[in-house]
């Protein structure tokens, strides 16, 4: 990624045991990036800001340091987190160098590699919400005949939509409120040699979808999910799968109650740390 002007970044080193706490502190901020450092015992927390004043306000509250991020900095290779295994199907890596990707392909035979480098868009795969969505998506793909349709709401890096296509999805739609996330999704689709994903910048709270899908994925924060159920309900076909994530455990019951008001329920709920991911669909279709 190359910017025409500078940007400011606040950063701080922390113990890895505080990852959930940092995620909660910056809950809803799309410019948060957390890097797990080698050894897994520490991490670097970064928040990208458009002004020095915004970055220094964070430093005043949490310590750390502020630095200007110039064009040259954006072009430097970032530290890559270890690759992530998804069932026996995928290997998700932040690596995008061809030579290193070839090494990974040799080291992990039989797995399809998804290259999702870290950018200012959510969902490189290492977060509990994204990785759990990916595992459920693999399960869904194995349970459906090729050609099933898929919608990824709040696509971030596009990793879910890309994985869906590789798992046999036909008609695939990916949208995000953030136009940069849409561009990142398009870049990652090309990087992973995936075609056929329709991308669009959408405010899901105001959107009027024109069709429904076999599989709907929504890795979005709880407050947005609750407001978005009138739209989400219109997008799930009878017999379809709905996967929700981005839900803090403390807010999960409120999300499920709101979903039930539109006839949607969940028969598989997975908790990873403070985050919850749920798979379900129309209550009439669920075996509960």
C-alpha cells in the first residue's frame, strides 16, 4: 500500500496475554493492528491515525509512542505472523513473497495457501473471529454441492469470500462500509488467483438487497449486527447457512435475542476467548 501523504501511528509493546484487553479497548476501531511477535510472548499494538493529535491522544491515555508513517514506511516488509491451519484444507499466511509462498507450499503439502498480507483492513485470519468463521466455512462448503451462493458482509480483507470461492461457491458477493476494505478485497482476490467475486461499498444499515444467498457471513461488531438484522434476514435463503462473528461474549445474548425477532436462530455457538461465533439460519430449518 502506498499513500500520497504521511500518516501517524501510535504503537506500544505489550505481553500477549493482554491481546483481548487491547481488542476491547479499541473495539470498533478499524485502524487497529495487533502483531504477535516471534516467540508468541509479546505483541505490538498499532493504531493508524490521520493526524498527530489523534495519535498523541492515545499515547496520553496508554503510553507507548507516536511516529509519522511516511510513504517509504508503507513499502517496507512487515513482520509476518506464523501461518494458520484451517481444518485440513487451508493454510492462511500474511506472507506475499513468491519465494516464501513456495516454501510454505512445500512445507504444508495438501493445503491450499491463502495469502492475506496485513493491511489497514480487518481479517488476516489470525484473529479468533476470522479463523473460526473460516473453519465453519470449510464445514459448510463440504456439506453443499458446488455452486452455492455466498455473501460476505463486512468483508475486510476478503479472506472469507476468497475461501468461499475456493470451496466451491458460485455467485459470491463481498461488501464493506470502508471503501479501502473493498479495494483490499479486490487486491487479495487477484493475489490468490480468485475471480468471480462481486465487490461493493455498502452501508448495510441502509442497504436494500435484491436477492438472497445460500450462505451469509457477517463478521461485524455486535452493535452493528443487531441493527442490521432486518437486512441480514432478507439475505438468507430458506435452508441457508448464517455465520455471525465479531461478537463479544458479554454481548452475545443480545445478538441472539435480536436475531430471534427476525426468525433466525443458531445451533452451533463457539467461544474463543472473549469472542463468539455462531452458525445457524432460519429457526424453521434448524434441528434444535
